C-alpha cells in the first residue's frame, strides 16, 4: 500500500462490505473506504468496475479522508453518506481542502475467484434525472410530506441495463450513447409510449424527440431493447397504438413490448381509467401484433382469462407486471398439489377414516383462474354469496366461523370460463365473515391459528379463488385493502400504506377505527398486551422497502402493535404464502 496526496476526484465507489478471505480482504480493504480509480481509470458506476476488473490483477486507488494526510493509513475508514448525487460532493469537498489522500492497493485473484467487494450503490456518480414532463408520471401524483427519495424522478440508462428500469433515453448525451454501444449494454428497457411526434409531445413534453433518435441509433448498432407503452385514455390508444406497434414490428431489435394501463392517484391532474369493454378491445387490438404482451391489469379489468405460460415465453416484461399472475398461479398449482395430498391424508388418518379417495383433487389449484365449485361446512355459504356476488360484505362485526370440517370438491375444467369479477372497487364476498374469538370452536382442524391474508384490490379476487381450493381454505380469509391514501385507481399491494391497513383491519376486527386515528395507535406502549384472539395477519413483503418501512414510514412491529395481532411478512410468491399458511418455521411479530 502506498499513500499519496490526491488531486481532486469527483466520483467514487463507497465499499459497503468486504468478504472475509477474499482478494480485497487479503489486500487490506475495509468497508467505508472509497474506491476512485481502477488501473488509473476513474469509476462512474458498477459497469466501469466490471469492465475494468475482468483480469486477474488490478491496481486500485482508495481515498481516505482525515485532517492529516500523513496519518491516513492508521485512521479508521470514513463511511460517507450515500445520496442521489453519489459520493461526489463529499469527495470534492475533501480533496479541495487537502483533507484526503489516496492509497494504492494491488489485488490478485485466482481463476474463478471474485474480488470480494460489495458497493453501497451501483451508481457512483449519482442518478441521472428525468428531463420530461410526462402526463402519466406517478412521481408527480404523490402527496406532500413523504420520504424525499420517493420524489426522485430517475431516468438512468445504467439502471435500465442493470435492474430493468424503463427509461426514455431523452437525457442521454453523445458520450452516453457511445458508451452503451462500446460496452454492449444490451438489452435496455425503453419507455416508448408512442411514435407520432405530436402525440409524444402531449405525452412526454418537448424533449421527446431525443428518445426516438437515441433508440434508432442504438438499434442500428445492434443494441436490443424491451419497450414499454403506458396507455393513457385519449392520448396514445386507438390509431396511435396501431402506429406504434407497427413501428415496433419493423424493428426486430425490439425484443418485446409491454402495454400497461395508466395509473393515477387522487392527486393527479388527469383522472380517467379504461372500462372493461375498452380493456377487452385493447387486448384484442394488441394481440394482432407480434412480440406484444398486455399487462395483467388489462386481463383482470376485461374479465378475459389469463393466457397460458407459453404465451409469455421467458417473461421478458415480468417486472412491468406482465405475467405475474400466470406465474403465481402456476407456482401455486405445483406447490399446493403436494400440500393438498398431505393434508387430505393427515385429516383422514386423524379422523380414523380411510385415506381420501380423491386426494389428488383435494384442494387442487385454480390454474385457469376460474371460480371454484366446492362444498364445505367451514362457515356458511349459499350460491348467492359467492366471491363474484354483487353483494357487499354484509357486516364488519365479530362473528366466529363454525368449526372446520372442510371437504373441498373443486370442479376440474379443461377450459376455464372467464372470471366474473373486475379489479376496481371489488365487492368483498358476503360469506367471508370476520374472524373472532379464541376458543376451541374457533380453530380449523389443520391449522394452529386463523389466517388473515392481506393484499390489494387487484390481486384479491384471484387469490381468494386459489385459497378456497386449499385444505381448510374457507378458514383462510383474504382481505382486500382499499388504497385510500393514494386513491385514484391505485389497487396493487405494493402501494399500500400502514395507515390504510391498520384502519381497515381495525374496523374488520370490530374496533371501528377511522383512518385519521389509525396512526395514533402506533404511539401506544410497546408492552401492550395482545388480544386473546389468535388471528394471524399475513402481509406481503412488497409493502416494505429494504429498510423495513412502509410508504408512510411504519414497520411490521408498528402494525402488529396497533392491531394487537400477530403479523407475519411473507415473500410475494406462492411458496412464501403457502409456507405461512401451513407453517414450518417462520418469524412472527407480536
């Protein structure tokens, strides 16, 4: 290691961790150090790092910051705060005042060995910001007072390549363009939306032309792309959608196109959503073209059945909400078959009966996403009280279900009919009464505690049908939380807040809590005694960020304390939910 005074540096990579025994650890690197050059080349992002460290030997320059450069080698590493500008401001300030110096480290590795360095952020010089004025931009529809990072409008081609973020390309410089070509950053994920200049101006603002120009040059250079169209009523649908999809068909370098509907909050200037009839027309229009995939939301809204898995190929638009429901249903089918067979065998043996004659069908999955016909003595149900009934939940009072002796008899369908429900303002099924009480009669035969599964209005109808086909499925309640925080047509689980969850579940449990008072419960003493009601609330992990916070800044412990219920957070997979419903080992907060 050699320590030198350093010239001003403007970009650097903060080291988050160093793997024990790795080349970086052997060389003496530590978390908190700032890497500024590799083989004397500056670092802008993780892409530079991967490009410049492909050999088995590298020379790294590390910045230490201290009041006296001569003691830098003995000073503890300084952990710089990460911002959307990267570590550049701190580096610039330190080097300009002479309080920084560099150490050089030579690292060598064996064949197949990694360097053992994890960075705090993939972008070392900050996030590239959006320069557009899109009418559908969700960031502009947020209420005031939320966490600052939520308002950042990023439009960074590097995150498009690294993480699949959709970008418009309108802010790319000539150097950025050439870098994508030189580094072969392919495929990118591009927000296309429309191709007619007048329409793009209305949709995106005056900078729209640069996006098409850059995309054409990238395609000509062999860079491939997945495209996205946010379909806005009266803007880029109809004839403009035909023009856009025809434009795409002439460019084989665009590997896929995903079409998603305009989503808006109650704070948006533009209010308006597609009807079921319009959604069906859009699906039909889009399917006339190749490489085009329509979002799950359009299928839910239209009432059309989900396409088979083969239609989605390798799911290129999955992160854009396309194919998630099909993937979930198929995964559910695989995982629930074994579960159903095991539960049937356990139940029959416990009751001293012969093994279930139809074990393979007991609790079989709803692969085609169609209503399930079954009989059950777990709770009361009549044909008029099915999940697609127009009746609203008749009450939100405490009422125990009857002791469960569930014998599901799902109908097997080679070709499932269209589901008879839509996503917006979905009625709660009248038969699904609130869970309550804690006596013996309040438990299902195959479960230790009652299960309450929370999700958004969009996914709830499908999840109810999947759950109902499970062993004791009638004793598992799926609750759709209405998003009153954002309002508009926001109905996905990932945008739910603690305030809405607490307020609506408190009413469900008989507390009569208003949304305005929901967060006040979070200030109650931490040693509050839980209710005797053993109901477990299951939340999807997607409502929490990496720091374990909801959009309104609450934790799972806050929610559990406010509801006085046990709360479990599960992965947003079929396996994750089934493991929680039929637990092996899981973490429970109370």
